[in-house]
C-alpha cells in the first residue's frame, strides 16, 4: 500500500460510499474531492464535504497511518490549519487540531474492493518491462491512443524546456542554440560528448562567416575537432591543415581545440565514423541556414529536404582522413529522422512557446505525425504487447510512456493503468 494509491482512491472515489462516516461516527458526504496539490502543503485543495448537516470547504490530507500527521509535524505547520478531513488507510491514532478539537478522519481499509488492491499490487510488483502487459489488451483503443498522445506531448515539452535553457544560456540566440543542438546530435549517441564540446568550441558566428566555402568550413570543423595536428602527404588533408592554421590564428581557437583521442571509432559502422559525420555537417551548414529553413518548412517532406546536401568529392571515397574506401553511402534516412525528432522539432516547440505562438507547436507536432514511426528496442517491446505506433509522434509517446511511466511503475498516473484499476460497476 502506498500514499499515491490512497491519493488515487480519493481522487476517483474508488471506495464504498454507502453509509459513509468518520471514525467517530458522523455522517460524511463528499461533495467535491478537491484538486491534487503538487506543491508543499495538504494533498488536496478546495475540497468540499458535509459532516452531519454542516458543509465544509478546505483541504484534505492523506496518510497511510493516522500517526503520519504527527510524524510529518503537520500539527506545527500553519499550512495545515485549513484541513477539513484526514483520509487514512489505518486509523492508528486520533489527531487533534491546535485548539484541541478532533480532526475528522475517514478510514479506508475496510471500504476498498480487495480485487482492486490485488490488481494494483500485481501491477506494481511485476518484473515485466510493461507492468500491464497481461491486461493492456482489455483497455479501449481510444484510451490507449489518448495516453500515447499525452505522453508524446509531455516528451515534447521536456525537450523544449531543455532547448529553452540552452537558448537562455546563449543570450537569446536561436541560430547558436540550433547549431549547438544540431552538432551535439550529429554524434548519434556514441560521440555526443565530443560533438557537444566541438559545438561550444566553435561558435556558429564563426562558421557563418565562412559558410560560403565548403573547404574553409571543413577546415574549421576538422581542425577544431583535433584531426589536423600535422601536415600530410594527402593533398586534401594538407589543404585543410593550411586553411585551419590560418583561421586558428585569426580567431585564437587553439586553446579550445579538441584532441583526436576524444573521438570514438571502435565498434562503429564506417557510416557513423565521426570524420564522415563532420564532413556531412560541413556540407549541411554550407547548403542551408538550418534555423531559417526550419521556420520556412511547411511539412515533413520539406523538413527532410534540409538534409539534402553534397559532401566534397573527397568524402565520397573516404570514411576517415587519409584512408580511402571503395564506396561511401550518403546521409541515411534514419539519421535524418533522428535529427528532425531530436533537434528540429524541439527547437520549433521551444520557439513557439517563447513567441507565445502555438502555431509553431502545432506544426512541430504535425511534422512528427507525418514521419514514420521509429524502430528500436522499446517500440518493438510495445509491438510484442499489441501496440504499434503509426507515426513518429506515437512512437515518441511510446518511448515516454515506457521510460517515465512503465519503468517507474507510475500506473496511477497513466490512463491505461487507471482504466485497468477502475473498479467494475456494481
């Protein structure tokens, strides 16, 4: 038994209300449960009850045991003076207000259907990755879809919040913020850290000055990444070295230069080598103004075109500097989708919230709805349990549902869990 479960029972009134009475025998009628308080203070605010013939409006406090009132020192806190009802699982101790009058108490342990308690315990005690896997097919499709969409919006809000924090750190510069997020995510998890360091070590204002030249942009990226520390017999590498040597001195970049050892190549497919990713990044930023193009895109197809670019000829036959390959594939669809989902869409949501224009938020959600669903271990887990995302919006919802509801056993906060726990009508 947990207090969160008692909150759930009180909020939805899932207990026997026939002949309801306080522990001291007064007739009790619940007129309004109040609003769950997520800040400090009593658990439910603005509740309305009737005790015998008198109506009361105020707060409701909930504990597993009545003695919790004193254990949590509520008797010393003025914020609890407005409590009109103490809801407990077990009335272990009478509770009194400061003036010595007893606090009306409702004990629930004999009022709740044992079957509901059993179902709740099964959900929270299971070792299954998805706690409701045995019951999820009994839940209405509309309920599941509604919860998936709600989870997707929660995920979007969280990502947008992180973007806003970065935007504030960048003193209100959307292009710099977009640049840093874009570069970081070009690491595609394995190399996220060095790419993030590179984004900070090479401000977009410098890249923008030289984006007319692909060679200079490549030189800035490869040089600042630490890959151009000596001249080479390779003509292309020598060109990059000479360009970077000049630009490094011009902009005093040496102190922030990364080391080649920071980059990971081991167990990566050549298509994910950081050197090739740097070449692709250079091609992208010399072809498009990313933030401007994001605002101009009307649909996911146009957004996808943002990643239509041509790397320099060298990178059509190389994965690494100085090592030739037979054939190098282009920028993959999965990579494009990852950047749209994890960079462009969150930036657009954050921009919409900052400008107080929900047109951008709606457009960002629509972009996700127009993209195919993601394929990963978590979406496959949901498929095994009969739930298939039909778009990237839904697959994002499934990821959020799994990571912040299922793994935390937060079934009481989930519409699917709530539907399973809803008592059968008598």
